[in-house]
C-alpha cells in the first residue's frame, strides 16, 4: 500500500507542470499567428483591441480577441477565425460567404448579421433580432 501511494504521488507530482501550464493568459497582438493579425488589420482596422487571450486548454488551443466596442473574435491555433460576435456593430459583409449573405438578405431583408460561427459542420449566423440561422458545410440552410 505504501509503495502504491509513493508511485501515485510520483506520477501526480511529475504531471503537475503540464496541468499548471494550461489555461488562459493575456498575450500581445504580435504573439498571435500572422494570419489572425492580417485578418484583424484587414477587416477591423479602426477597432481598438481591449485584450487578447490565449487559451491553452488541453484539447483545443484558441485565441480570443476582445475589442473596446464589444466585438469578440475567436481564432484557432492556425489563426483561422472560428467565431465572430458583434454586439454594437455588424459582421463585415466581406467575411460572410456570398451564398450565405445572399440567402440572409433575401429571407431576412430587415436584419443585420451580428455573429457568425464556423466549424467543419457548417455555419451558424446570429441576426440582429436574435434569430439564429444554420447552414451546412455546403452553405445550404438547415431547416
């Protein structure tokens, strides 16, 4: 029993630095992947960055950029955007795939896009009225 306890203690203590290194921390703009930096300067050139956080979760490493106007953008480890939420602004139309943008303009002409999330499964759009519209990976609406 004593040997088992010592072995467990040894393994737990040796793994401690790995677990201690995970979590969220603030980073500088220059610490982000170049593609994320380019995306921000291209589509959000006049928005002031309030903070950038790097989350080194054990399963998924992400960057979260918060702007002073309430906009938030999440990027994956490669620097590709995965989620954009605009609380007081609209998502720049150039970011939204043309097929999705056309569908939204036709079906919801009085609404603006406040959020867009993309994954391997497709896209999820949040409109200014709070309604969410989902699309598959071929950008076909999911009804």
